[in-house]
C-alpha cells in the first residue's frame, strides 16, 4: 500500500526535483564555427570553469580531477548547452554570473574566454537564468 502511495506522489510531482536553493550558475548555450569557413564544428569539447594548460607541471592530480566539471561536445550543428546549476545554500556566490569556457578540438587552436552574464540574466520560461554566447569561432592550427 505504501508503495502505491509513493508512486502516486512521484507521478503527481512530475518526477522532477524542485530547485531548493539559488542558482549558482546560469544555463549556457552557444554554437561553435570554423573561423575560416564559418561552417559548424561538431565534436568540439566545451568545458565550463577554469582549466589549466595540458603540460605535465600543472596537470590536475587526485581530487582535483574529481572536482573538475564534465565537458560537453558540440553536435553536428556546432551547438552546445550547459544546464544551470543550483545549490542548497542561503546565499548565492558573488561570482555566480561569471563563466569561463574552454573550447578544444584537434586541428584547431584551444580557445578560452570569460563571460560576464548581465544581471538580471535572461530567464527561460521556467525561471532558470540563461545566457547565449552566440557564435564562437575556432581557428585552425
């Protein structure tokens, strides 16, 4: 009987967890293009957050690797998307509207840039803050 009640409650709630705290990072959307041809680039690795260079002296180790956020790959149309992040906290971090993005693909120069998302951010219909980077141009090596 209890299982049925829990199942009905889950269905009534839409099986979606509510946002319990403030957003700590907005959703980010954009598109990656070849700098010369302006054609969409698929399979570009896009990572959010600060990442060091790929040399052995500054390579992250141990727990640092576990703390790195997973990147996303662009689709065939060159588009990428990060979901917003929220945390169970009373106060939003001071830099919640700052985003550092890194773009990597073999045959192209690595590109890293910073964004300051305007406050108040553009919100999606569900109230989630979002930011569109527009077109990112990667240059061939």
